[in-house]
C-alpha cells in the first residue's frame, strides 16, 4: 500500500512539475532551476574545493594525490608488480570450475567499468584540456597510474567486509568496511565515518552519477536535433530510469549493458583511426603534453592549473579512492578478497591511461585548441578556458574533434553518450541505494524512496547549466574520497597482511591455475 | 571396472531420447553407471548490472535447485526404480565444453546426446551443442536421432 502511495506521489509530483513548466516560459524554467541549484550547492562546492592557504591549489586534490602515493609506496608499486597476475585472474586462469555460475572476475570488472567509463572519458577530458591545456593529460595519466593502488586497496576491503545475507544477496562498500574494520581494529569513530561516507555517496550518486550524466546527454542530443529545453530530456530520461530501477524492466538495462561495451570499443577504435590518420602529429602532441605539464603553455594558472585539472578529471573519471568501485566489486564471491583488488586495479588503467588519453590526443591533434603561432602559447578566453576552434566545450568539444576527421562520428557519439550516461546512472543508482539502505535500513519502502529521489534529480540535472552541475558533481564525488581515504589509511595494514599471505601462497604453488580450457 | 556413460539432459524430448539409448546400452554392457548432466548455459564473459551481480549467488542456487527438482531428480528416480545405477548433477557453463570435461574427469566411455529437431537459419547461425561436442570431444560421442 505504502509503495503504491509513494509511486502515485512521485507521478503526481512529476506531472505537476510538467504542468508548472508549461505555464512558465520555456527558458526561464531552466534558468530558475539553475539559479536555485547554484544557490543550494555553492557552499558545499566552496568547502570541498577550498584552496590551500596562500595558493590556488584545492586541498582535496592534494588529498587524493597523497592517498594514491601512500598506497603506491605502501604496497610496493603493486600496480606494476601484479598487473600480469591481474590479467590472468580476469582471463579466469585461477577460477575454480566448481564456482561456475557465480559472478566472475571479468563480470565484476566489466560492471565496475560500465559505471566509470562514460562521460568522464568524453566530456570530462574535454573540460580538462580546455582549462588545463594539453599538459593536463600528463597529470591525468600519472593520476590514473597512481590511482590503481587506491582502487586495489578499496576493492580488497570491499569484498573482505561485505555483508552477506541469509537469502544469498550481498551488500558491500566503504560504509561496511569502515564500520566493521574499525571495530575489528579497535579504532573509534568507525560508525560516524561510515555514515559520513554514505551521506556523501548519496550526494555523489545524485551529482556525478546522475545530474552530470543527464546534463551532458541533453547537451549532446540538442547539438544534433537543435536547442530545446533541458527538462524535456530530463523527464524522458527520468521515466526510462524509473522503468528500470523501480519498474524492474530488466530488458532495458540488459540491452544497454550489452551495447555499452560495444560502444566503448567503437569509441576507442575511432580514436585510434584518427590518431593513425594524423600519425605525423603524434610526436608533436606528446611534446605539447609534456611541455604543457611543466609550463602550462599559457593557460590560466600555469603548470599548477594543468596539474589541478589533470588530477581532478582523472579522479572524476576513474573514481580511484572514491569508494564507488568497492561497492560494485563486493558482489564477487571469492575465497581471496585480494584477487578482487588485483582485478580492480585494471580499471584506472583502462579508463584513464587508455581511454582518457585517447580523447585528449584526438582533441590535441585535430587542432581544437587555438594557440598564438608567434609564441606557441594557447589563447585563453575571458572564462579562463582555451579558445577552441568552434567555441565549444565539454562533450561538444570532443564531438567537434572527432567530426573534423570523421564527419559522421557526432551521430555515433550522441548515441554513445546517451547510452554511457544511462549505464552510469544505473550503476550509480545502485551505489547510492546501497549507501541509502546502509543509513536507513534494508526494505522495499526505503529503497523506493531513494529511487524516486534519484529520478527527480535526473530532471534537475538535465535542466541546469553545465557550470553549477559540474561543480556540484565534482564536489560530491570528492567528498566521498575524504571519508573513504581516512578509512583506507586505518585499514591498509589488513590489506597488506592479505597481500603478503596471498603472494607467498602463489609463489609456493599452493594457489594454482585451474585447467579450465 | 564400471563403465560410465555420460548423458546430456536438457529437460526436453531430445534429452529423453538420449536417456533411452543410454538405458539400452547399459543393459547390453552390464556393469554400467549412467551419469546424468544438466547444463545451465552460462558465460563468465557476459555483461551484468551491479544489482544482477549482487543477486547472482542466490539466482545460481535457485537455478541449480529448479533443474535438480524438475529434471535430474525425476530421471534419477525412474532409473533407480528400473534398477539402473545412476548419478546426476547440474552444472553451469558451455554445454559442449562441460560435457567433455565431465567425461574426461570421470573417465567415461562415451557421451550420449540427442539431436534437437530444430534446423534452419538459427541452427546454422549459432551452430548447435551437438555439432560443437562432436567436433571437440575427447571421448566417443553418440548422437541419437
């Protein structure tokens, strides 16, 4: 009964939103949403991105970099040491045939990747290079490589401390490892920190995992069919998301999950084609990336500006240290939690080092960023962004870069963006839901309440402007990293113990390959 | 030494035909055990949502339970009451690969499957379990018409 009441309330509120929007002038709705949104979230954004005293360097970026560096050294460069073993695990070389039918390492990796590969790789990179110049790419790659160690740590803990229920389902993630792990180690404050993470995770799922996606999907659709109000896209998207997460219409999610990897491969293939077409410029592009990384090449804020943008967009794209992947990976039933950590460290590599770098290279070599031929420095507009060839930014910039070589590509990209946005939303609705049920308890009504809030934010995200949405999305996702990385510092000795034990058993031959083929 | 015969069941009419043939052979051989295998088609390389992953263990248990109750248990009961020695199991994976690996591990004499009556475009496009098994098996395979 209560469930029906909530659904009817949600439908009524959506209809009233629709009616009130008709009564108002079309553009003013978007504007009102945008202003209200900026007003409501501005303080939070300012707090998260507050610069270190006397500099323009946001403390949160340093927080992530220090975290990734600590994990990299603490685990002895695990991301380079163990990558071959990670690939063997994904291939199933170490999978027990008796576990066939359970979630495989490959499936866990693919699911987590479908939540991260998406607009961050397409629109986020465009934002990074248009503000931070080509040099941002260098810092992005570095952040991606370091982030592999953060991901390894959090995903191992995600599996180790997940909750398994009597009915066979599982719930895991930072909120569970922080509360259980702290208790186990006798560290106080675990419950508070876990609760804080859960709150930020809900905000992150509504921000980066939802509004940013809806916003950029709308931008992409309107660039193809012509400008129209964002709330229309918002309502259509909200209804489809509603059908999947509330209505349980699996077919939509299933179709998306099957097309998304294909679109991802197509995107990488198209980028490779463009790079090969301009092979003579690749050397120059890398020169721009390296020189830009340390000089800034005229961009606002110099090399620090490039570094901030690179690190910010890498973290936003691969989510290493954020804790979201730990939720996705905890569904795997493995006797060795460390194997899940080893598999997950491939994500920042695929997402950032491979896919993001390709986007950046395409934007650079197709000459989208305008520079002064005399000095070689980039021309920066009043908004602090490099003036682009056709004045576009975000996903439109990536689209322009691809279309300058492959004229039909914007249509493919539009489909890809919409599908990526959709699959990321579905993934994040799950992450947000797990945080929500952690705070408010498992149950049909609690779940439904969150799902409806999630759908309403789709509409807001599509109607608001890119600026405030991207700020809030970044802030919410980075806030998750605050709680998560504190947790990881306290719990990393547990991961180290697991790693040492696993590696010695692997070396002694106690852990063997299975003959699955 | 007991002779083992592997029979691929799928809960449909062709499976029953394969079983009938196995019973005939078993009588002829004498000291023989029939191993019933029901395979749930599954690939470790498919794509799933996070929610599906979280539910996977539960679903797997349900799938095994349903297949055991509906296909394996009735078939075993019938075989046992007819005086045959038989075992049964439900496994996940690629049907042709699993049948072959079970046969190899159990040192079975042969695998018995029945050809499904489906033909035409779908069969040509996707191939069939039978065809794949015949091409790749490392023990003799009998395909019942």
